[in-house]
C-alpha cells in the first residue's frame, strides 16, 4: 500500500482479506469502540471568513443552495447552535457516563470558542486535528495547506495544552497525507473509510498508520436525506453494528467508530438515543470504549511503526 501525493495515491482493493490480524485489544475485548465528536462550528464556509459563499451542507436544512456574496443567516445560526449549546450538552453527558471521546477539532472553530477547548481538555478526551477550516482542501495550494496544518496544531496546543496525535481533514487534497507526515508529531490519520481495523501505508520512506473513520455510523446522516430523523433510529443502527461486530469479534476482534456533530446529535430530540447507546456499550465488558489515540498506540505497540 503506497501513498505518494501529489500523484494519484494507489488504491488498495485487497486489504487484510480473509485473514485480518488479531488485534488483542486490552482486557480481551472483542470490539474497540471510539466515539468521535466533530467540533467545526465557525470554521465552515462563511462570507465573514472571506469565502464568498455560505456553507451549504451538514445542518438540519439538509443541502442549502449557495448564493455568491450573500450570507445565509439560517445556516449560520444552525451552526452556532453547536458551539453555543451542543458541545456543552455532549460534554455533560459524556462526563456523567464516564466516557472519554475523541474530539476532531477544526483550528478556526477552536480559536472562536476557546472555552470549549478548555472543557474538552478537562474531560480527558484526546484531540485529532480536523484542519484549520472546515472546507474542501483540494483547491488549496500545497503551501497553503502546509500552513493550515501548522496553524491548527499550534492553536490546539496553545488553547487546550494537548499535543494532538492524529489528523483528519474530511475533505482532503491529494497532498494531505504526505503533508501531515512531513509536519511530524502525528501517530496516525483518519482520512479513509475502507476498513474495520487500522492499517499501515507507506508515505515516502515512512510507514504511516491509518485509523479509518466512518460515514455510516455518523450523525451526518440526519442531514443527508438518508431517511433517519430521530436519535432512536440512528442509534438503533449503530447498536446493530455493535452487535454484529461483537459476533465477528468472537473470532477476529474489530474496531468501530461512531461520529457525532455538536449541531446535529446534540439536539434534544436525539440525545435520548445517544444516552441509551452509551448505557449499552459501557455495560458490556467485551467492548473497549476508548479514545482514538488509545487504538493507535495499541496498534503501534502490537504491530510496529
């Protein structure tokens, strides 16, 4: 498996095949389950940030047409809900349940609300850098993207006091993985969706760990026209995923990611489903509820870096 951007990275259709490695998760767990909270609000496309258009996706408006040069106050305020209310509601629930999630933090969003960053640090969760802006990085120059990576890391460190160990752009360029490796300091990135276990890729001369993210166990489905409307529907889906992976895990332990957004999952009508899901997973000794950096460190310790 190779990754050599700026050329087109090679695609791997084979992966582990019929013989995935034995993860041997701590405590003999059959499933490593990581909950991700995406903190993006304020870093999305915005007239105020000089983008020329407002954000169009990932809110309860579903897809909202972009009108060049005009602010979309509906979209702006839907995003603001995540930073004003949603992040605090999620932090409170995780604290009550004794769960430490991973936070995917966008640098500009953190800069606009440093109090949220300090609360995230106090919760004990780890941080994965999620870009300086929540935008598509494909059009940016290599130098612009390199600068954004450095700005994000510096902002996370200065506000939270935490060294981020992972990276996830979400809308990466073909240069992203190489630039992340060149920057250094990261154990892993998450900019793939193609496995239920971590794996290594070669980036230049370096062996680099990928901990794949998830779009199906993801509350973005509330905004994608998937037919999911309630927290109970979504968390029934992820609960079924847990049950199946635990079944597979009797032979080959697996990994699962559940991804949340402060402006989506933290709406009151969706929180009961999340609470029920947390109660389920924390009560099962076969599930290792962990941070993303915990998974990465375990994999690196077991299979080498």
